[in-house]
C-alpha cells in the first residue's frame, strides 16, 4: 500500500516538473492580481445581497488577515473600495462598467483553464473561434457565481454554528470545541467542493466525479496545511519589507503564487490517479489530446511509454511486453490513444449544458438589476 502511494506521489512530482508548473503558477498569479478587484467585487455583491455587504466584507477581511496579515487585508480592502463604477453615471456607462468588471474577473479563470489543460494534456480543437472564447468566459463567470454561493453558504453555516456553540456552552461548559471541530469539517467540505467543480468543469476534458473528488480532497488537505505554513511565513518573515509601499501587493502576489502551485500540484495528482487507478482523462467535445510533437515546442519533454516486464500466466518470463500483451496480462497501458472518444453524457448533463447560456444570462440580469438599484452600497 505504501509503495503504491509513494509511486503515485513520485509520478505526480515528475509530471509537476515536466509540465513546468512553477511557470504556470507565475502566469496565473499575474492574471489573478489584475482580476482580483473585479472578482472580489462580484463575490461581495452577490453574497452581500443576502447577508449585507458590510458583513460579507468584514468576514472576507478577517479570512485574508488570518493568511497574509493585516497589511494584506488592508490592500484587499482598498481594492474593494476603489473597484466598481459611479452609481450616478448613466446607464451606458454603468453597463460598460459591468462588462469591464466581468471580463476582468473572468481573466484569471481563463488562465486557470489553460493551466489545467496543460496538466490534463488537452487543448481546444483548432478553429474554435469566438464562440469558444465566449463559452470560456461564460463558464468562468458561472464559477464566480458558484464561489459567491459557497461563500454565502459558509457564512450562514458559520453563523449558525456560532449561535449553537454559545447555546451549548451555556448548557455544557467546555463543549464549544465540538463546534470548532464541526466548523473545520464543514469548511474542508466546502473547499473540496469548490476544487472539485474547478477540476471537473474548467479543463477541456472529461473526468469521472470519483477521481475528481479524490483529487480535490487531497488538494484541500495540502491547501489547508499550506495556508497555515504560508500564514506563518508571510506574516512573520518580513519577506516584503524591502518593497516599501508595494509590500502589501507583493504579499498578496506571493500568497497567490504559492497557492496556485498547491492547486496545480493537486491537479497533477488528480490526472495521475485517474490514469493509473481511475477512469482516465479524455478530451471533451471540441478539444483534442496534446500530441508528443506539440509538447516539445512548449518546452515540455516528450513522455516515453514505460514498458514493464510482462508476467506470463505460469509466473515466468522477463520479455518486454507490447501494449496488447500488457493488457492481456492485466497491466494498465499508460499511453493514451490519440482519438479516444469521450464517454457518453447522460441526458441530465446534456440538458444542463444546453440551458447554461440562458441561466448565465438570467444570473447576469439579476446582477445588473442589483447594481442598478438605487441602494447606496455600504462602506
């Protein structure tokens, strides 16, 4: 068992190096730092519609401060205060402002999709055109709304658990630690669900939910540990003191960079696990598998198929096996066919994909109506 786990982690690390994840994380950090104001504005607006913007903003600042310290939290607060548009402007200016914020906010998710495509060894089919770009932006916007919904659920559950903890503490002194453990478990589940949605729907690939949730759970565990370690390092090391006034921005950039590496390492683990023990990863409709010849110009080494000694049915023999012989002997062939068709979708999934554009337009209309409302946003 330990040997299998070690082999899985070793292969994950090897592919992490081959795909140059450090470079992917750096590019993702660059896009995210510019997308962050619009992303936070949409999340706070949607979640704040139900719980109040000030309450959501304070909770967000508290979460950021626990990771990158007060300096980073102040930078996020400044972004939220300066992001957006003039509520007294004309409807044309407001509409342009909304479109600008949405495009800026979805930029990071588009880059994240490209990074996951690199990890998954898939790419959009040539000649996708404008329709593919619009589809990517719509999917990114839907994930932003999903993040806002999960934040809303997390805040409601945290508030309910806080009230329950106070009630139990009055009845059974010392029982508050049970609520704290439950809060940690729920937070772990919410983050796992968020990562699973990203792994499932962002890349141009088909992967089974079972493989997705296993990889997302491992990623959440690594992310939780990394969050604690990064909080200690960034909060106490003074790593950004040399940057002066720009130190808070560099602090956020460093946190995004290291978090992106953890997230992409989890993606590598997910695709390695799916290939070795799961249902494998195949290109989605409108996507193709990246060939060996396409990997080399990107600076990624060509993957050579590892051929293991074949075991005969009598238990003897040490000849190198062909892929067909490996299948007959019960080995999993690691090389993937270039024209493997995606698994058939259920009727429910086909229906969801058909109604998604209309649902996104409806959600965008609700957001537009909320922004255009005469209510003055809370400071």
